């Protein structure tokens, strides 16, 4: 069995806002494997991006408090590293493609300046060697007119080209782990497909582990091997993509699928999830989804919900529907069906 290249255990991140403390990543567990893709999926504000920023330890402090738990890479817990040690690791062994390339790229430096800086710091190349490495990196991500692009400032490039520059920068040092945070946001459909295909090809060639953050189930189906569905900072369902897509085990996951528009000529009504995501400072007790859940039972309203097996040992959901009791089996067949 393959050993994970990164193991995350009970990762928890809190924000201190005045006298209030908000948990924005709540006891998250997962493994990343070489050549495999794990997707974090969920609505905006569920903690996906904060998870990635917690792994790389680039959340601003304050308001963020130091994350707790374990992030094990090469036998060491990254949460215990000094800032100097983390700077040596970021962009070198663990790289990230940020959600908005316009804000991630420095507007007052050329593309060449920014790519060369990565090569000089992490690969200890001379300026001439760094220029050549930058040229080859843009070539690898399919950019044409390379010298012109290298001498351009970010505002002079299209959204698709900026995203490819970000990918080139992230992959320049051939990292072991790539974190891609909504890598196709604000791109048109054609460019989205090109960027996703590019990431897949580069991952296949270099054998990287990929942590993909998205809210798009179509992207998950196309790209990922495993998926974690997040809701209010928690991972509520995990498993192989095929298992989760064919037999979703958590009512929230079911709701995500049912709220997608059908790809058929027949016009059908959308079925949105009822209610709204609760704010982090007013989370309900028990299962956090229970105020919106059509399967809610009394036991959902209090306590901690454990993980239960859905249809195979690697497919788990934090939902009482899978505890094997008569009440839960009845409710599974009768959503919104009154009391059992």
C-alpha cells in the first residue's frame, strides 16, 4: 500500500475576532498521495481555502491563531516549523496556485522578475540561469511569445495567461505537493478546460500530489481520485469520487447534487438546499446541517456526530442515518416524512 506524502491529523484553525473565537477549520483529517488528487468541495465560506492557507501557514496573525493538530511531511510536523523553515519549504516542496492570479501576482514587477525570484531563492540559480528557467517554465505551460510575456506586467496579460504564469511559478521547482485553490475561477469555459487539462498533464509527468479546492462538482468528477465534502469548517463526507458520486451518504452532499442544473433539453426546476449556511459565530449544536436537513432526527440536534461507513470502509459520512438503527433506516426512506 502506498504511503502518504502528506498526512493531516485533526487540523484545527481558529480566528480571534474581538472577544469571540471562531473555528474555521475543525479537526480535519486527510492524506495526500503521489500522483493522486484529493478535492475539497463545498459552498463558499465552508473553510476550503482556509484549510490550504493553514497547511502552508500563511494566514495573517492576528486574527488567525496558530493552527493545532499535525501536518506530517517527511516525518516532521510542519506546524512546529519556524517561519524561516516554512519559507524554505513554500514554493519549493509545497507550492500553491492561488484563487485570483491578479492579486497573487505583484503588479509592479514583470513576469520575469517574479519567476526569476523563485528560481534564485529556491534553486540557487544565477540570473542568467534563472531567466532560462523562467523561459522553460512558461514554455512548459503552453505560453507562446514567451519573451514578450516575460517582459510584461500582470495587467498586460489576459486572465488565462496570468493563470498559466501562476501554474508555471508553482511548478518551477517541481514540488512534491501542489495546492490549487479554485484554479479556474473567473475564466471562460474554454480556458477552464485548457487549464484543468494542463494541470492534469503536469501532474502525470511529475508525479505530484494535488490538493484541489473547488465548489464545482464537475471539476471534481474530471480531476479527483478522492473527495472531502466540507460544511461549516468540517469534513462531513469522504471517500473515492466514484463512491461519493454514486452513493452520496450525507444529506448535504445529496443537496449539492440535486441543486445542479440538469444537462437535458427538458427544463426542470432547480432544487436548492433549504435555508442558509450558518455563520461561524452562531453554529447550531449537534449536526451543523440539521436545521436544513430533510432527514433530521432528534439525535441530530445535540452532541458530536461520529463518522459512519456508508457503503465501503473508505467511504465515510458524519451522519446518524448510517448508525444502523431502525429509526435511521426508516428516516432514510422517508425524508420530510413526519415522525417515525
